[in-house]
C-alpha cells in the first residue's frame, strides 16, 4: 500500500486514481512534469526574499515588511510544516514591534513557480489569520487563484517522494529564467 498520508481528507476516488498512477512506472511523476515542466530558478535566500516581498506588497501592503525569509532544510516535509511562519515580539522602548520571519522548506527551492507561490501565499496569509479557517483559505485563493489545485499538486509531489521517487525538478540549470543566463 502506498503512503497517501499527504492526501488525507481528499475524496476516495481521487486516492484510487493516485494509487493507480503510482502503480504505473512514472505515472504520477510524468503527470506532474507535464503540468509543471520548469523549475523557478529562485534558489538563493535573497531571490526568495524579493519574491515574497513582491507578493506581500501587492496583496498585504499594510502588513509591513517581512524581516527575514529563508529556505530551511530543517523544515520537515510534513505538510503542516512545509513553511513556517515565526512571529516574535520584541520590545523597542515603550513600543511593541512584531517581527515576521518566514522559513520555507528546502523542497521548494527546486520546484516549479506555482509551488513556491502557493507556499508563500500560505505563509503570508498567516500574517492575517493564524488558523487554517475559511477566512484564511479565502485570502490564499485571493492572492493565488489556483491555490487549491496547486496545493493538491504539491501533495501529489509529496506522495511521489514518499513512494521513493526522486526530486523531479533538480535538472539545473534547465530552470534558469532566460533573462538570467550568462550569454
Ligand atoms: Zn499554515
């Protein structure tokens, strides 16, 4: 029996489809690669920070800048911990100032742009909504209209990895955006 724990809560028909894809060689991986052929190429923490700040400035301008954004290989691949939003409060004189850090699981460094966008939107939405409630998911879908489809595809990728499949988007430098190529 394949490990489908990343897909808990999805309908049984979908789980049967995934099982069937997993039973074929490259069934699930070719499905994912067809849909997402390229890695995003934002591999440094600096590039990641700029991307997160762009999304935040567009949708959550009043939330204030994020202090720090990093890829973190210690963030576990369990879905609940794919990203990690750290809110700390420091005393600055008489003022309480909230500081927001975001840690993104290293898995998303070599991944398609929609996957990165999904997890970034998820972590940014926590600036407004601490819990995974209806308002939280509405904000996610506002920032990334394909949020729910991409979340499912990220979970399918985790299922692929749990089944012993290798990383699908490490074919560096294929994912380098054309504009950043040396020539
Ligand atoms: Zn969350």
